[in-house]
């Protein structure tokens, strides 16, 4: 029986390798992408919205930043626009049978104390939808597509803000 077949042989080298791996991992500065937020990210107030789609984006951002903060250190000025356009003409009257909802958010992140702009930018997201023949169903499909696109835009803006505040 060789030493490698002995149960328990080499346990010292395995322990040393495990200890070395744990030591190297202890120095890592990686953070989870969707993990907990720092106190900085939670201290962001979002401007008031002026449309239904803008309110959806704002609500997603406020929830993502941990709620409303009256004494926030940062202010996010947000301007949201939305458009729904036809994509695929079809049918007898050449009516559109599919469409795309596009939501665009323009934002500026600044400090409350000094008013200094930390980051500004624009993000957009699309959501496709089918347009059925019933008018009510068309309106509901448009609203739901706008909501999907608004949630996607909010996630992109939140990621931008978190990256800017992490620097």
C-alpha cells in the first residue's frame, strides 16, 4: 500500500492549500452585483415624476434605493419619455399587428450639499407587444409594454448610479 492510498495521507498539504486559498480570497474586493447597497446608494432622493411611465420608473428607483430619504446626500433629477410605435404592418387594411414601446430616461445625479454633478446620462429600453383587434386589449397591451420597459430603464439607471457612487 502506497502513501497515497493511505486514508488521511497528505492531510497537511490539503490543509495548507485550503488555508492559502482562504488567505487569497480574503483580499478580494469583489462585490455582488445585486447584493446589498452601501449607505451612499441608499441616500439618493429621486425627483418627482410628471407622467404615468415616469412614475413607474421613479417608483422602481425609490424602491431600489431603499425608500424615500428626506435627508439624502444625493439627488437624482429624472426626465422620462415614452413612445409606442407600430412595427409590422399586416392584415387587410395594412394595420399594425405588432408594436414597440420605448422608454427613455435622462438623469443627472448631483450632491445635495454642493450641487456638483456626479453623473448624467440617458438610458432607454424597448418592449415588444402584439396589437390585438380589440381597442381595450390594445390599450392594456401598450400600458403593460410601457411598464416592462420602464422597469428595465430603472434597473439601468440604478446600475449607473450605483457605479458612480462606488467610485
